[in-house]
């Protein structure tokens, strides 16, 4: 219906990969005699936190747990996608870039469409101190945003700054299972808004190398012939390349 060819820029996939890479190096340690010992890395995975809570061992004889879940751990997932009207720009703005080194065709990309993707990060732990260690390693870097630069988000060769904004934090201290065999589960929840730009595909356009403009008089009786001619052209049409060319402006005066 939109009349466009197939395209897929993988913008959401890039954002999820970047978001996960920010938090994939969190660590915790045990403090013994004032020294940090036994520093271990905290696992991180994409998915709803309930998926991991269901894998916690319980005293239910009907529930079979084949793999023990390591705690503490973190999980994150997309919670919302909404249009970002606050960063909207003129949709007619466009950017052109060479389609390739051996061609004179250019791609034209119009102004990207801004959206906000909500991502929720959960910290799951059995012990309060472990959860706080992770929590306090994150907060200082979001004041309230943390900006990363992403390549090729808007077009090939582009560098786009994407702010990741921390919008809300909350926590819960609960127990799973029955009263006799319950386990304490502490969950810290951090909600983020990530600014994303979506672009559409566009057909390549040729580079205009020669423009010849003729000016006419406004009076009808003398507007048959031009009174002035303005020419603009690329300096060396044969040897210039799409990324290296010289523009020459030549203006001819009044014609006889």
C-alpha cells in the first residue's frame, strides 16, 4: 500500500543490543575485613523477569526445576513504543550520501521519525546488599540521561547521539513459595526511555553536475528572448568522483 520496496534497518535491534551492552559488566563482591573479595559478574539476559522468577526452586513437589537459577541476576525487556513529538523536526529535511565509491548516484534520506522505546531493567537478588551493589553502580551514570553515539542509525556513515533517560526506580521485597519453604526475592526496577529514529528507504538520485539558467524580462513584449544566463557546473566532469569534486560558478552577463 505504501508503494515502497523491502527494507529493514534493524533500528530496534541496534538499540536493544546497545542497551544490553551498557549493563553487561556489572559485578558484586563480598567485603571481608574492609576488603572486597570474590568479585563475580552478574548475569544479564533479555526477557520478562517473571520468566526467571518461575525458575527459582520451590518446595512444590509437582514443580520440576531442571536448572538452578543463579542469583543475583538482571533482566531487561521492552515495555512500550511511543511517538516522540518533543523532538520532531521538519519532515522535508533531507540528507544525501553517495550510494557507493564507484557510482555517481546518491541516496536521499528524509528526516527520521522519532520514537521513544520504554525499556525496563530488573535486578533480582536474594540478599539486599547484593542488589544495592548493582543498583548503586548504575545510578551515578544517569543524571538523568546517559548518551551513547550510534553509527549508521540515520544513514550510512552517520553518527547519532541517543540519550537513554532513567525515568523511574522502584523496588519490592517479597517471598516466593509457601511459608515454610519460601525464598526471599528482592527486585529493583529501573525504567528507561530510549530515543530512537526510524528512516524509510528512498531510491537513489543522480548528482546534478550542470545547471543552465536563463532569465527573462517580465514585460511580455520583450520576454521572448533571455536577457541573462547563469551557469553552474562541476569543475571536471570526467575526473571528479562522488566524494571529491569541485563546483565552479560561472555567471554570464547580459546577452546581446
